[in-house]
C-alpha cells in the first residue's frame, strides 16, 4: 500500500534496463519518467543509477542526463581479464546499498528484471519495507515478480517509458551502450533479457559414401 508520507528509495540497474529495451523494442529508456512513476506522490529519499564506465567520450552526456533527472550516480569501471574478456555488473553493489538503507525507508523500488534479486526482495519484506519492482514484463524474472509486493510493467506504456533510437544508434552502440555491450559478454543478464526461442534444426545425415562392389569370389572345383 502506498501513502503520501511513505519514504521511498529507488535503485536502477541501468545495464539491465538498457538490454531489456534494446532486445524487446530496439529503443532507449526514459529514466526520468521511470523515476517519476517510481516515486509518485510519496517522499523520495534517495535515487541511485548504477552504470558501467568504459572511458568513452559519449558517456559524459549520458551520465549528466541521469544526474539532471534526480539520480545519484554510482559508477564502476569495466574490468578486463586475461584473454580479453570483459565484465561489469552491479548486482552485489545494489544489494549492499539496499540493505544499508532499508531501515531508513518504507518502500524499496528496484528497477530491474534480474532474478538474482529475488532473495533480496524477500529480505526487504522481512525488514518491514515494501518491495516494489519496475521492469519490462516479458523480460523480468518470474521469481523476482513473485518475491515483490508490487510489480509495475513498463511495457504497458512504451510511449511513456521508451525513447526511439535512430538507425545509426541501433547499428553502432556508443558510450554507455558500447560499454554495456562488452561488459555483458560474461554476464547472466544478457541471457535473461535477450533469450529467444530457437527452432530446432533438422539433423543432417551424412551422405553415404559409395564403395565399389567387390567382384564375386569364384571357388575352385574340389577334386
């Protein structure tokens, strides 16, 4: 249940939202509208946006836009491992922040569809907070939806929560999009968001090699 004096904390998994919007709609996310809906008529205490930094020039404008819309930015650098594999995610960091602020809030709004957060939502409820989730319904984990007290499906109002991407942007990820594209190569998030059904392919039988027919064996007449 929501009420005007309710203290709200909003925690946005930017990487998860980016991949959800791209996979489902080929569009970008309007994080400003998401924050407005998350808070409503309640009292906003803190709003965090968790991003991955890849040291691209285009990132600065994106990060500044998030801050101008009322978010506190949480940044993490893209990690590069031996062999060239790259990774960057905020799962543990988001959980730590929510646990730390739980006693100072009446409601937690998690903007993510990642099923790894389902146990965290159970913990939030045990601490007496209302656990809310905002995500694109078809890409959100069923375990996460079941664990939350309330779920807001962003897919229900795509014109409000999505921003069309130009063809150039769709074909060439830049800035935060580029960093998340590389960071997600080893992440389970991409599997949740972009998983699609694949039609089974018919097995191809190898062609039988034609062997020459051996000549008939002639038996000698026995004496």
